[in-house]
C-alpha cells in the first residue's frame, strides 16, 4: 500500500531517533517528561469518576465545569470565560487542531527556529508551508527583523512558544508588542504555545491571552500536573472562532477523556502549592545543570528562564547529530539542536525534568566526551 505524500514527506522526529540508539542503562536527558508525581487530587478524582461510571462520551469541547475552572485560573491575563476554552486530548492535539482550523493549502506559517519539532509538520499536514524564523542568540527572543523579512502575502500564521522548548527562553513584553504589531499590520494569526507557563524562574510569563482578537493560545495539563500519559490539554480562543475549533475537534476525536477531566477539575483549584514545589525542584536542577555545563570547556549557555530544558552551544567542528550520537554511545541521551530547525545547529538540548543524580551523571559523560573530542 502506498501512503500519502503529506505523511511521507515529513521526517521522523529527531527527538525519537536517539532513543533507538541508546543502551538499556543510558542516562535519559532527552525527553521532556516530568519525573514528579501528579497531584493526588487528580489521580483520586479520575479514579472516582471512572468508578462512578463517567466513562461515556462527553461534550466535544469538554465538560463546562472544567472549561470554567481553566478560564478562572487564567483570568489574571484577560477577560476570559469558559466559552473561550476548549479541553483537548493533549496540548499537541490543540496545536494541530488550531492549525487545521486556520491554515489553508498554500498558506505560509512562520515557525520559531530553534523551535519544537511539530510546528512545521503541522503546517505541512494542512497543505501549508512552514517558514523558519530565527531566535536571537542568548535570550532567544523572536528576531523581529527576520520575521518582517519573511512575511509575504501568503503568511497566515506566526507560531510563538513561551517559555520555549527547546531553549528555555521567555518572551518579553517588547517582543510580544512587536509580534502583535506585525500581526495586526499584515492580518496574521498568532498561535501562542504556552504549555510551560507554570514554569518561569526569572521574570514573568508574558501571555497572549489578553489578545484573543489576534491570537489563539494553546496550553496543557501534561506538564503542569505531570500527567503526560493522560494526554490532556486546552486552548483559548475568541468566541467568534470557537465553534469552528469545536467542529474540528469533533472530527478529530469526538470528545476528550471524561474521567481525566474530573480528576483535573478536582486538582486545579488547589494546584498552586504543588506548582510552587515543582518550580523549586526544577529551579534547583536548572541551577545544577547550568553550573555543570558552564564548567565544561567548549560548552556555553545562558541559564534558561523557563520550561525545563538547557540548550547549550558547543565549539566542536561537527554536526549536533554526530555529537549527540557520540554521547548516546557513551550512555547519555540528549537531542541534537538540528532536530529543532536550521538555527538549532551547533546546540544540544538536555531536559532537566530528571533527578539531580541523573543530571550529575549525565554531565560527567558530557565532560568526558567533550574532552576526548577536543
């Protein structure tokens, strides 16, 4: 059987390739998956809902109680209600459904580079074309001059990610204003992926939730509550386009997971102490990995301000995929910067959603391999 051109033209994720090469006892700093336990209220609430028989189809946009609770939590960013919220089967699904709702064949979508691996493929799956825009060195802000040079009459959407995967960069108010100026001037939709909004260590989270007239915002519970396997996310949109997004979701999945929604609903009101502990844990790990990397000759990085990824550069004259391959042979899984776009070359991504013991062991391997190759 012959598969479609749309899927055969998309390469496999560079994140996954390293796992195929890894040995069974490798130190895994390649996957952005929290190693923390979920809030007990979430697990108990989901189990209680399933035991009570809440296992049938639910509303396509999610149960209204959870939509209202999400709107209430994020109301500090704008005038929001449950009608602005749709619960989705993962943050990744939210991103795909937004792209499918707005992008037509032939449209161009500007995606950050380095940026998360699915933005470009989502544009292609919609029949559009992804165009990479550069992030500035050091603070990893959208390069506004580069974006302006790439905008054409076909540009339909600009994707923004804050805090960023893979860089850990956090958008500034100045960058937000510049992006909105471009979007308004050229009638472009902003897709803001804010799934790591709970994990900002310096400064503040700058959201597009106050500009749903121009932006659609994707979020998620997976990272927030360490329930990646539940595959639960959400999105915010203006009420004028919400019926179209709900229609798209119906044709994708009919409705999101019912028992999980009730678990999330039970956990959400009291989530702040849990998140404070999680931020404290991740910040300590961020400080550890930043210090260890800065001590390695040939490696350089600015400590990330958000998410849980370190994205250092290296001075070796070799592709990042080859360096990542050498590391995995030595027992350390990471992700080559080239997996995140052409402007990610010369970097590696390490996840510090892992224990300090694993981070230390991984950095020992990194130091040894860098010394050998230099």
